[in-house]
């Protein structure tokens, strides 16, 4: 007996955000988002109709790490797995730390057909980690920069 398997239900109910793009990396329009799951929409605040065909650059902003994005591009073009973390921004402008794996999915003949990203908002765990770092060293530069980004957003909302 063959078991019925509904892969879309599984993808839609994954705990992690999942986003799939085409393999055209060049700006301004590529890569284009072809699919994102429910966890991804919950994390970013966007709607499905708003992002299909758009690029993941919609998540980027002033504190997004350009060096990391260059590394991402290099890893993908060399068919390697990227793993990294940077500031991204929800639809309402709120910054959050995006931690993600990104890699090509291969079709027939071994050609990359999609790029896939497994994504997670790690702001909460990083907040705890950064608080501990400040307890050890009140001048810790990484932790200071981390809280400055969050404070900047809070201050901008009060205006
Ligand atoms: C599958 C996939 C997911 C991506 N997800 C993100 C993301 O969540 N956040 C982000 O800042 N960039 C993300 N990017 C990177 C941008 O789409 C873009 O490739 C990056 O900015 C480098 O290109 P650029 O230098 O032309 O901007 C993703 C790229 C791919 C292929």
C-alpha cells in the first residue's frame, strides 16, 4: 500500500521559514521569490501576494551586512551551502536577526533549478546571549552594536 503524502501541507507547517527563489541572482529583479511558507510570512509580516516575484532584498535595510551578502553570492555561484546571520527588516520596519542556510536545489542533468533558504528569527536568543556578554564586559562592542540597532528602531517609533 502506498501512503498518501501531501508535501505542501508539510512545507506550510514547518516551524522554520522556508523561501525558494529562481536561480537568477542578478539585481535588480533577481533572485525572484517563487514560494515562501507560512512561518516565513509570520516572521516577515508580508502577505503571499506581496512577495511572489519580488526579491529577498525587500528584507534588507541600513544594518544589513553587505559583506555577508557578497559571501552568499559567492557560495551560491560555487554551489556551496551558505550559512549566516544579519539584520533584516519586517514589513513594518522592525529589525530582526535573520539566521539562514541557503543552497541550490538541483534538477535533472545536475543544473541548479532553485535556491532554497531555511530561515529563522534568532533575535530573542541573541538578546539573551548579548545581555550575558554585557554582564561579563559592559563595553562589549558586538553586544553594544546589537542593542543600538534595537534602540534606534524604538526611538524612531516614538517620533
Ligand atoms: C533563496 C535566497 C534567499 C535569500 N534570503 C535573503 C534574506 O532573507 N535576507 C537577505 O538580506 N538577503 C537574502 N537573499 C540575498 C539577496 O536576494 C541577494 O542575493 C543579495 O542581496 C546579494 O545580491 P546583491 O549584492 O545584488 O544585493 C537571499 C537570496 C536567495 C537566493
